[in-house]
C-alpha cells in the first residue's frame, strides 16, 4: 500500500550526518551536532559537501579498484529495452536472506532483474549494515545464494566509507568487533590497530568480569605500551563485557589504560563507529541485538560514569547520508562501465528496517532535493561536485515485511507515550522525525518491490 511522500517535520531535533568538525582530507564524516528538524539535518549534510576537499570520488574509486571505463561484468540491457535511468539499493538481511537462508521472494526478484545471459538489467548495489565480514566474502556468499555473480564492488558494508577517513589512518586505534577484524581495518586504510584481545593480554588486570579469565597472580605494570589514539567500532564484539570495560578504560585514561587519571579527559579520544542498527532479523522469530545495542550500552555507561555525552567523529552505515552518497557513486560507476548514455536519475532503496532503511533513504532524498534547489552553485561548490555532477534526482524508500518490520505491530510514527505506540529504535544522534520514517511504499517482499518499480518505470516484468 503506497504512502504519501515523506515531508519535512518540525517535531523534534534531528542529527545531520555528513562532514563536520574533524573532516579534512578524508572527505566527509558523520556530524555529531543536534539541529532542528529534518531540513536542518539536510542543510548540515549539504554544507558539509560544500566544505569537502573533493577527494571523495577519487578516493572511492581508488579504494574499490575502479579505474576508467573498464569492461563491465554482470550488466546488460535487453536488446528491446532502453538503457536504465534508475537503480536499486538493496538491503540484505531481512530482504534477501534470513541468516544463511535465502528468502524465496529474492530468487523471484532476481529472475526479473537478471536477463537470460545471467546479467543484471539495471545497476544494483547491496547496502548492508553488516561489518564482521570481508567485502569479497560477502559478495561470494550472495553469489551462492542468489545464483548469479555478485562483484565485491557491488557490496557496501557498514564501515566501507571509513576508507575516506584518512585523518585517522596512521593513528594507533583500538578496534572492536569480530571476524576478520584486523584485515578489515587495514583494507579500510588503518595502518596501526590494536584489538581488544591484544589490549587485554597487555593489561590482564583490566578484564575482571569472568572469574575464569582473571589473572591468578598480579602481573608487573607495563610502561612500554604505546598510547592508543582513537577507537574504531566496526561491529558487535563477542564478549561485550570485556569490550565495554576496555574501551571505557581507553577513553577515561586518554589512551593509556595501564595508568589512572584523576579526571577523565573531555573531549575524549576520537571514536569512529559503523552500524547503528539496534536490531536485525535472522532465523529467529524475533529480532536479534545489533551493533546499535552495543553502542547504546557504551553511551549509557560513559554518560553514567562521566556525566558527559559520548561523542563520535563519524557514524557510518544506514541511515547515514554518507553511506547513500557512497552507494550512489557505485551505481553511477556501474552505468558508466556499461556505457549507458542515459544518466541514473532515480534510486529505489528496498529494506526491512524503518529506522535504518526507510529513514536513511528519506533523509538522502531530502538531501538530493536540497541540492537540486540550490542548483549548480551548491553542487559545484566543492571539487567533488564540479568533477562529478550528479544526475540523481530522487531516492524512494520501499519497506518489505520479511524482516524487522511487522505490519501487524504499531508503527513508530511518534515517540512512545503509552503501551500501544512503538518506541523509537533509532540511534541517539538521529532523533525522532515522523516524516523520515514513513516509507514511500510498503510491499510484502522484495519481489513485489521490484515489480512495483518496473511498473512505475514502464519496464517489462
């Protein structure tokens, strides 16, 4: 059932997520500044793009190995079909898969998206808030599940935009998460990382919750451990109590956890984080905790201990505008590699989470409208937009019912005031805004979403 296009809201403050303080050479960060209303958030995003030094497009291409108009794989237009002027941004968990099981509607959808030669008919980017996996491994996983070749540069993980944060790439960073943690950090450009386990081994007395892991004897204090200069949160860790304790130790000691300070420094060391999802959908009947839940724990503990707010230099992953700008550029790259003359003017973002997928797509749509309203001056103010003028005019949000979203439950159209209203599941820095959480369309599954888009675009099913 279609919804009216989301409009501006003046109910509660919203956090803009684009470049701000601390964004120099890398391009854009997620700004941790409270503004008023969703339009102010977009204004913050737009101002950040104006201030960017123009390295985004080149950095993104270089980091993904894209150079020039190389021959494309997996993209084609049917002989009788005109070149596409639209592209898809597809969420993965709850839209295409549930855990390790493919959703049947996803297979039906890709029978429409892929032609008889096994090539995509339109540009597609998979935008996931997952981060505890390598990009090429996620591409291989999707290829096996969906039955066609997915290239690594079609996959955006929650932390992929961290490649642009070169200001922190040579700093000694404590990294939290699981899976190929160090390899992911190095792929992103971080050259000097310390894992939570390495920090725990260096200072055994810091990790005291698990009685079995407490040291049997008191080790000698160390004074040869180089100071940590920042914190990198790539995804939910396995032992939350250990990670929470050691991250707090680093922040409260200004990077020297073997020592103690009478007063905690503030502002604290820089913190970069990705994946703000409070919940996500796997095989279980109810949603599972996501990295957003871990961030909530860390923020609450820091606030309780210090009386101050934990601040981020960058927040990445949906619903960050930066993530959608990153995805837009990859969509454009796919079109260029195919030599499609018609510019990509419309994006359709399909997801199952109102807070990350719908909110993010609508916020990006607002940003695009602001950029169009300001015209060439706005887009040409930075080197990025002068070199790469964007033809994208809109980003429509399509919500499916195969994941987090429950069509039978209460809708989060306003903050909870009684038991019948849904609580706000968004991150603290993206305050509640009803207009941004209303999907342009709600359908049963991704197959219906693809059919809806093809019908709107006049494409054959």
